[in-house]
C-alpha cells in the first residue's frame, strides 16, 4: 500500500497545474541529427553539455515537474555544479527524474507499414536498476500510423498489450509509467480520421491496462492531440482541435487517471501551446483530470538554435520562455499566440 501511495503522489506531482514534463530523451542518433542542424559535432561531451544547459536553467522547477532522459543522460552529471548526477541534481530541485525504457518501434511482422514497440525483454531488471540510480518514472512510446487500410486491429492490440505489460512492470518497481500511444501526424488524413483512430486506440489501451491490473491512479497518459495530418489540405483551427481532443479524451480516458501530458508530435512550438491553452481555457471546469504538456522539440527547439554549442545564457532564457508559456497554458492563461 505504501508504494502505491507514493506512485499516486508522484503521478499527481507530474501533472500538477502550472507544471509539465520536459522530454529530453532523444537517442544519441536523434541528438546527433539535431546537433548537425546547428553545426555542432555530436559527442559524449557535447551531448552532456547541452543536457546540462537544459537541466540547470535557473528556475526550471517553477514550470517543470519532471524530465524524461535517455539511458546515457540518466548516467551523466552536471558540468557546472561540481559534477552532480543529473538524477540527484533534479531531485534537489523538486523535479522528478524519468527514463525512456522502450527500445524503439520496429516493423510489425505480417503488417505492411505498421510498427510495434519493443523492449519488454529484461525490462524488470532494467527498471529495478533505473530506480536505484534515481529514476522515479518511465516512458514507453507506441506509434500508430493512419493510412488507406491501417491501423489494423493487430497493430493497436499489439501496442496496447505492450504498453500494459510495461506499465505493470513499472508499478511493480515503484516507477510511475508514462503511457504514450501516439497516433502519428504523418500523412494526409483529416482531423476526423485522427479522432476515430485515437478514440479506438485509447479504448483498447485502457482495456489492456485494466486487464493487467495497472493502477490508473498511478499513471500519466501521454497522447497525441486530435489534429489534421501534416499533409492534409484542410488544417483544422485551434478551436476545432481543442473541441475534438477534449471530446475524445472525455469519452475514453477514465477519471481515475490523474493527468494527461500531451506530446507535441509534429506541431510547431506555438501551435502546441495554443492548443493546450484553448483546451484549458474552455473545458477546465469539465475535466476529471489535469491537462498539461510533455514536450520535446516544442520546448527545446528555440533553446537548441540559440545555444549553437556555446550560448548557454541565451539558450536557457529561450527554454524558460517556452516553459513559462506552457505553464500558463495549463491554466488557460496564455494569450496572443495564434488566432482560432
């Protein structure tokens, strides 16, 4: 009972109104691509320096409740504060350290253009070790693609089953599981297509979570918003995105879940904030859970470009501006972003 109460308490802290989660769990190859875009050579040292810049931004704890890290990052230390392990440094600021534990989305055998996320083998031991070195929550991402004849039931059920097994193992090891079923923005499908597939996916995910005895009070859901595909000819406005996203969640996410921390997907930084803000502005009084953010690029992009390998002060300022804006969006208080 004690560990369940700790899980529930941690989950509530992660989605507390006014705060969100910084996703800094890019794999080394992904981090390398982002560094290439700003002309910085990717190495252990430059990755460490960049992550240090993000996590040591003064006042970060005012807007960020948790940081998701990659395996390498969780084992790294600060560069400007007496080499303190990141997990220890974040904890000292009241920020929960987290860890990405899946090993990536791989081709689903027998189903063209569909993926299933792997990483369950040996997960129990890995979770136990991550807890020992400071992690207090974990993340697992499933990806669902919309196409002419997809997603298949097999794809949705395979990913939902894996998410449920992962979540159960996390709770067994006193880690809050972030459950991330992402319906991708790739393609030309309409917002209505996204709504239908997201609703179907969430329904099956929660069916599997309950089947595997996952305590919903001790999880955080990290879904996509209901948006038009990147190549859709008609892009839904902020009002419609907010309306359909809230409806999809209200109809499919149990009230036991303490909070929902959206991923930004392929949205611009401004749009991701505007959509979150509109949902909280219009529907907060009707929500059984808190709505917040768990953004990667939508929080980091300005900081990365400003940093350029050396401008720490400017990059931290850019990060804090984005974090503050999204903090306000969790209260429906951000203004002058994008017209509805």
